[in-house]
């Protein structure tokens, strides 16, 4: 991803004689703000996989109103399940609201990609 980089670290590496405080002041004058985010894990979901970054270092950079994120850490990938996350509370809600059995509620939730309201409306014929 071109353009996403840690300006403070780059400045220190590219200009070894520059004081970090001076670099921060220069960034501030250019309208560049950097904030460290205390993240535990970062998950990026695509249509077919999840990219998981563990032990991440996350920086949010605001340059002229445009926010970007820089993420570094241990990267792992896994295929993304095409089935929606459906829990027992969701199933019970659909069962109660649409007055159907568990199997029917589960099927409706899967067809609605986990959307409870859509599943209920479909079962009620609305």
C-alpha cells in the first residue's frame, strides 16, 4: 500500500541527525497528525478470506483530513466461512417472534445471512 507509512519512524531513519521532537513539530506544521492505537488484534475481512494481525502496532495518520491506518505485526490468513454467525439467542428471537420451531428459525436465519429482522419478516410473510 503505497503512501501508508509511519512518518515519525521514516523521518528518524531517513534523517538520523534530526531530533524526534523537531520531526513531530515539522509534521504538525504540515498538518500531519499521528496517533498510536492500543490494538490487541486486527482482522481484515475480504470476500474469501480473513487477514489476522496479531501483536499489532497500529498508527492512525491524519493528513489534511484524510485518515489512514498503518498496521504492522504477525500476519496470518485463513479462509472465510461463507456461513453467517448465528447464535442461540438469534434463533430463539426468531422462534418467538415468528412462532416457528428451531429448525425453521435456523433455516430462515441462514437464508437471511444472519439478519434477524429479515428472517422474521420472511417467516411472517411480510
